[in-house]
C-alpha cells in the first residue's frame, strides 16, 4: 500500500509513523525557507536522489507545466517517498501518481452524496458517531474493493471508468432484493457488482484545468473577485524531473 499525502503532513514524525505500519508513502514536501533538510546522498538515473529524513527516502524534484488555451502555468513540486527503486517506480510515474491524491475529493462526494444521500450521521454521542463512521468507511471500502477486483480480470479498463453509483445500486439490489443469491452460484472476482459496472462504463477521463478562486463566506458559489474566469479548459501537462545540486 502507498499512502499519498499533502505537504502539510510531511513531517519527520509522521514519516516514521507511516513507515512503522509497513506501508510506503509518497508525500509532497515544502520548499523554500521552511523546507525539510533533505541532503542528497546519491543521484539516481531518473533524476531523483536518495536522501535521509530520519530514515532512508527518495527525493523527487519536478517542474509541472500545464498549458490551456487561456494560459500556461508552471509550478515546482518536491516529493518524498519510501519507494527507493527507480526501475520499479520511475520518477515521472510517481509524479503522475501523486496527482491521484485529488481522488479523495471524489471519495468524500461518494460517501456524503451517494451512500448517505445528504443525510447526517444518526449517532447522538461520540461512541455512536465513531461506530457509525467506521461502518460507513468499511462499507465504502468493501464496495470499492469489489469494483477494483474487476480490473484484475479486465486490466485494459481504467478504474476511473467504473461508476460508483452503479456499483452501489447493484450492491443494494443484492442486499434488499436478494438478486443473484442462489445456492451453487459460481463466485468469481467480477460478480454481480463487477458485471454491472462493466456493462455501463463511464467515458474516459479528460485532463482539465480550472482556476482556483476564493469563495464568499455567505455563498459557496460566488467568488470574492469580480470577473473571475470560472471556465474549465482542456489541459496539456508536461513534467520535467529536476536534478538537485548535491551541494558542497
């Protein structure tokens, strides 16, 4: 398992806690005056380098350029990971993987708007809220696992094209209506849920970009600034791996 994390979580202590669980991690780290002290121990062939953050880590400095019909934006990224082998985990691939961190926003939407349908938790005291939250997360994880199992038998389909809404409805049909619950049924990795999401895949994801704006406190729809460009543009990304100066 690889844990993706924002730069606000990139601390020596948290690195140690994650590594102690046996999981690998890929975190964005701060740059500038408040950057972590990460010395270059060994340069690697893909432009990344081995470093030390109270444990052995790999450091990737990259420059990401996103071009749309409106403008071109360039930003620098520094990633820290415990995936040390550049052959198994090349630097450009890890930069693309870090972008998947934003999928957590989709997960929040699926939890709140799809499973809960906008309802609030029913617990009236902390223990009940914790219990209900764990049940909600367990249900979500089981359903996502059933959907991802599809890609093990159909590796050509992108997991992003599997509809969570269709998977949820199929799971509810099996529980509520006992659909497909027959003695002697052959169980495989696809199953009823997998067959349902495969039958109606979503369109392929498009790479898009939209300007980030600060919203008004009294409205979640209107931005503070006037004449804000709220359009979404098709985007072309380009990633350049930067080689760090090992210093004196």
